[in-house]
C-alpha cells in the first residue's frame, strides 16, 4: 500500500472533531450513496481482511503532524522556575512540522498549538410530536462549535486504491458536510488537488507513531504509550430513522500514540464489526496509519 497526503480547505465551523475513525465512516456512507449496498458490502469485506484497502488518519493543519506521546520525565528537584515554565509551554504543543517525518514536505508556518476556538451556541428543543419548540423548563440547550483560524488541512490515507479513486471517495465523503449539524452548514470541506505520495525519513523495524485512533491488536506491539478516549458512536443516514441511534461504545487509543514493534508496519488496529445490537452490518473503524519515528 501507498501512504498519500490529501489537502483540503475547512470553510466553516465544526461540531465533530476531525478524527480518522469518523472520516472513515463518512467515506463508507459516500460509497453507499453513490455505488449502493453491494459496493459497501464488498468494501467492508476487504477492510476486515489482514490487508485493508483504505486506512485513514485524523486531520492535521497543513504541513503539520501530531506530536508523539513521549515517556514521562523523571522527577527533578533541581528544576528552576524558568525551566518549569518551558516544560509547561511545551505541553501545549499539539503539532510538529511534517518535514521532521517525511521527505519532500514543505515547512509550514502554522502554529503548533491547538488552532480551534470553542464557541457555545444555544438551541431550542423541538417537540417531535408537534414539530414545534418545546415550551416550559428545559427548552434551551447549549452546543459547542469549534472555529479554526487555519483553513488548510491535511489527511493521510494508506491505500491500495489509485489516487483518482481516493480523491473521489473523499469528495463523496464530504459532499454534504462533515459531522454533526452538517445540514445547517457545519463541516463544509473542499478537497484541494490530487493525493500526493509521501515517504518517511525513517525505515525498518522501529518505534512507531499512530496518525489516528485505533484499537489494540496482536501484532507484536510493546511499550505502548497512548491517550485514550471512549467513542460512543451514533448511526446516521438511512439507519437513523429505523434503528436505535447508538452504536456500542469502544475505547480507542488516540493519534500520537507511540509503541515498539519488531515487524515492519504500515497500520495498526483493525475494523470492528457487529457494532450495533440490531444490525450486524454496522462497523467501527479501529485502525490507523502508522509511521516509524
């Protein structure tokens, strides 16, 4: 498989973070909407194999990549105030320049800290039986929108598909917006240019860094260091009106996770199937591209 970098422009606020497992889910719905149920079934069967055809990273500011999760520092009683301040400042760094990891990658002027600003927005609760605003107590509820000061972003896709196929799939994935509240204009994304192959500076058996969320797998991984989060996914599309909206929860390791492996890896994790109690076809992405570091 080949690792590609695809650039896109973020044209609106987000409600749903740009995580690799959610992006993968949008790709599956794009295939369903354009090529039908049989094409989705064939795609998922390939994804369940030991050689999946498409694995997606989370999104990063253009020219940047997630920061690896390094081992904790030893306690040092001789730390000065200035040194301690530097350590606290370093903890705020979320991204590093991709040119530190890849050949032929331009150095980016983007900031290394989180580019998003959260804004709380109030909404009315709708009474679904009357399609009117619910009156009385509890009629208003807040949601959090994230606005980015950076427009240009990158996704990394590990795939055996041709570049034009990858571009088409991502175009389908984002054609109706991304994530929650896409119907009201949130998550407007435009793909820019063609997928570009990238090559890592380091090769061979090594320490690896994950570029997206994943689940543990029995592939010789050791010394795993990772932040975790619980993904309580919801179904959408044609399923939303006929099934319970909630998928089974799963614990995922986050991007930036580091681990050692004595094998040469291109990705880690696996596709999780039977993620809904009423329909065994519903899956959850649990794999992510990895790079040696």
